C-alpha cells in the first residue's frame, strides 16, 4: 500500500528538483545539478549513517482502513517528510544563520513540490496532499532536520 505513495512522492520531488531517477529501479541516478541529493524511504537513518546530504526521507504513519459506507473504504493517510542537511558548527557550537536560512528554504521548496499533489493509492487517487505540521531541529544527531507533516485521504 505504501510503495505507490512513496514512488509518487519521490517522482514529484525529483521532477521539481531536477533529479534523474533510474527508470528501472527508481533510485537516484543523477542529482549533480540539484540542491537536493537523494530521496529515500525513512528507515531510522539517524541511528546509522546518512550517506548523502541534503536528503528527503519519506515516512508513513499506520493506516486505519475503515468502511465509510457499505460501498467504499476510506483511509486517512499521514506522511512525514524529513528534510535533512548537514550543519557547520561554529567553535561555540552555534549553527550559522545562513545554514538555517538555506535549509528552511529547501524545506519550503520540498513542501511546495508536493502540496496539492494527488497520489496513486489502491487503484485510485488520493485527495490533494495538504500540509499538516512543521517541526524544525537545528541539531539532531549532528543534522539539521525539518519534519514536514502532510495528510490526505485515500
């Protein structure tokens, strides 16, 4: 159920940022002309090694599929995009204002890329994606992270 949603989100972001995806595997094949370097499925990368930055990690919440009427099923779909970039520390541990501004612009551009998109879900199309939340962390395990919450119905 999640893969078609992920594939659509990845495709929309890749197109907006000029990232080329391998047509067979869907893996990023060239991001040399993009501010964004990769788009991945969220797999708690913060506990391991993040190999590429800046990156968008796509996370899905549990789906609660309930019958809305006798004929249709409806499902609230919550998605969280992790916009992750490196931070350069000052000697006193502060984060440069320029890095914060650059990162926030990137996160806004990611949101603009997906806002209003309809995604493929279970043989149909979702309602347009709507922003639901925004959280920012200047330093999370050495990374600057903005969590962009989105919601739709399928």
